[in-house]
């Protein structure tokens, strides 16, 4: 009898211990759940704040927009500083870097070598630094660095004097230029660049672009002829010189909507005209303005020409 009572007492004691232990376990679980909930609430709040801050940052980047090549506004690409949309540059146009021969039909297109040197020295003293069109484009599109006061120096047609007289002057300054060559019509015997000289310009860092095969009147061509002048010329230069050829130059500055469409379809990033003004990120890249530099222009006169064009922007493009 006494043994049975002791056994019952031990069983009741074990039940009490289990009950107390179970209650402690429940309390611990509840405390843990509350702690987790509190932590999750705080974590969600912090995460929510971070997400909202990120969204605000994203909205800020969206508001910081730049002008696209078609004149519309778009979000800045990631990492592109907003200041990139404010950088414009004059694009200068040269032809022959020699005195005009007697009876030259367009003597103004001849700039003697000493005159050209004076102009480049004036640009350098004024703080300008020559860059290529592609460098300017990359800055607008990707924010890649540019030197202070960029200027683009372009040469049309492909005259031998651009190699013999302009290249040494620019090389001394550490500057590059853009060669808008035509593939036919200017053989070396008539003052055109030789194959070796073209490769020499490329080796010096010049950008090789084109005016087409023969400096044709593009607006008067049939579609097939236009394709030949614009697209086939690009492929020919790419294959011959292993360069990208990203920019076209309208011969004599003549173009219309059909010509622009052909240039786009051929894969060019844009084109240059003879409309005066500065090229900027809001410019239509297929009608980029340029400043024609004529013979008889002093260094001071060139700086004045550039300054006037900056404050008197080019008129809207006309496809006629």
C-alpha cells in the first residue's frame, strides 16, 4: 500500500515537472516569435526605407536627362554625368593646306601651311584641344572624359597636303583630326592622298570617315546609286583600312531626307554638314554643323569665328 502511494506521488511530480517545462517552452517560443516579428518589422522598415531611397535615387537619375540625337529627352545612361549633356564643340572644316594655284576655281578652300599653323597655335593658346567626332560622341553617350574646350578638326576630300602639311602641325600639339576621304577622283597625281599616307594618318590616330566614292551630288542620285556612294563606300574603306568608318560627310553639304535615310541604313552614327554652328548633344547627329575655315583667316579671326558661332547657333536642319 505504501509502495503504491509513493508510486502515485512520483507520477504526479513528473506530471508537474512536465507541465512547468512545457509552459516554459511555450513562453520561450512566444518570446522568440515576438523577437523575430519585432526584428522583421524593424528589418522591413529599414529595407523599405532603403528601397524607397533607391527609388528616389532612380527617380532622380530619370529626371537628370540628356538630349538624344533626335532632340527628345531620355534618361541618362548609368554612370554618365549630367554635365555631359552640356558639352558642345566647334567642328572645323578644311580642304587644301597649301596656297591656291593660279586660276583655282575656289581659292578660299586653300589655307597655306603657315596660316594653318597659326590657327592651331591660336586654338591651343585659347585652351582648345582637338578630339575626334567619335570621342565627342562617346562623351555624349557614355560620359567618357574629354579634354577642356574640345574642338573637332575635319579635312574633306583627301588632299595630299593634309598629310604633308597639316599632320606635322597637329602631331606637335598631340592632336588628332578627322579625314573625310573620297575613294575616287583625287589620285596622288592630282594632289590626292596615297594609300601609304592614308595609313599614316590612321597610325597617327586620325579618324577615317568618308564623303562617298566620288563626291557625288547625292540628292540627284537614284536609290541604287545612293546606296553605292553611301553604303558600299563604307564597306570598301572598312575592308581596305580595317577601320570602323562611323561618320559620313555630305559632299558640298547637300542632303535631303532620302540621303539621311540612306546614311542611317548604312550604319553610320551621323553626318556632318556645312551649316555653321557648334555640335552638341542636342544636335541631330545626321545634320551636325561645321565651321568652314577659309584662306586668309588669321588665328584671331578663327577664334572670333568660333565664338560667334557659339552664340549664334545653327538654324534648324533643312532637308532641301
